[in-house]
């Protein structure tokens, strides 16, 4: 058994959860915040048998789109002026960051 942990952008979450549900995957959804853009995202914990991991990854790949987003300047007040960005810049966001962990035991009460 594996635990698939996927961090996805909030915009992709509803569609992704629907498709995973249609595939009979059991999901725990956590509201999380990204460190770079300081925006909300969603972390999904998906427990599945080893033979279904590739199916889960295919669903993640097909439903988590990458897109460009403008990032507003961040003020150096209280921070490091070396990393100050004076004007908005485009960054690529979206997609999924996925971790696959082995599960030694699983219990449900």
C-alpha cells in the first residue's frame, strides 16, 4: 500500500477530487498555504494499493494544469532587500507536487 500526497493549486481541486472519486480513490483533503506565493493550495492524501498508484498519477497529471500568473512586488520592509522584486513578474504555477510513501500499517476505526 502507498500514500500519495499531492499538493495542487486550489483552482484544480474540485475537478480533481471529482475525477479521483469516480476512480474509487479515497481522499483526505487538507487546506494548505504555499511558501513562495503565500496563496492557498490543497494537499490531498490518497491511500491506494500499489497497483493503482499509476492510475492516481495519471489522474493527477491530466487534471492539474500549469498556468502563468503575475506576482505583485513584495515589499522589503522587515525582510531582505536583496530579494526585493521591484515590478510584477510572471511565474508558472499549478501542476502538482507529488510524494509517494510506503504504508507499513493501515487501520480504520
